[in-house]
C-alpha cells in the first residue's frame, strides 16, 4: 500500500451547472467542513453525550475573479464569480464534487460528491491585489466519498 500527500493546489471543487462539471476559476483555498450535532444526555450518573441524527456539511473557499466574454455555464468549462452569483440569486441547486483538479483520479485519491447550493458569496476588489471571492456551498442531504482503488 503506497502513501503520499496530495500536492499543494491539486484538489478543487467542481460545480455541475449545466451538462458538465465546471471548475471554480483559480481557487486559492478550499475547506470541506463536516459537523454532527450532539445530544447532551448528562445526568447525575455522569456525562453522556451521543451523536444526533442531524449534521451540517459545508464547502467553503476562495477563488480569483475572472471576467469572461461568454459567462454561460451551459457553454463554458469554468465557473466564474458572475456565474456563481446567478446561481445564488436564482436559488439554483446543483451537483458538486471535490477531487483532483486534473479531473483524473489515481489510486488513493479521495473524491467527494453530492448536491447543494451557494449559500454565500463575498467579492473583494482590493486596490493592490487581485480580486477574489469567498464562497460557501451548503450541502443538501448526505454526500458520497469514493477512494480510488489500487490497480492490480
């Protein structure tokens, strides 16, 4: 069994806002938060916490703002801040996946996928740096995890 660290900058989030998955443009940061609520059942007999049935899953990150003359998710290969804004405003639910930016998994790669929607976009145009936007994708329901198997 081989071990390796994922290369810096090699994993990204993709959004399926049309017929194919689109990469969020020039991501600089990506986080997949998962938390399960806890039922506090403490009593005089001692502490007793158990996992609740409810959980919260969120994908968040930062990407650079790029401008495209054709920003249509139906015909593009990348999802820009402007296209993400339209998905947020229109309350559009979409499929998403987190995996290798190359689109090609190798043994040991972990790929997550599910559905969700943009719950937050925050765009910044600083005077002396590149324009960026922070995004949050609220995950709907459960998600899938696939670990690419070793080839024999």
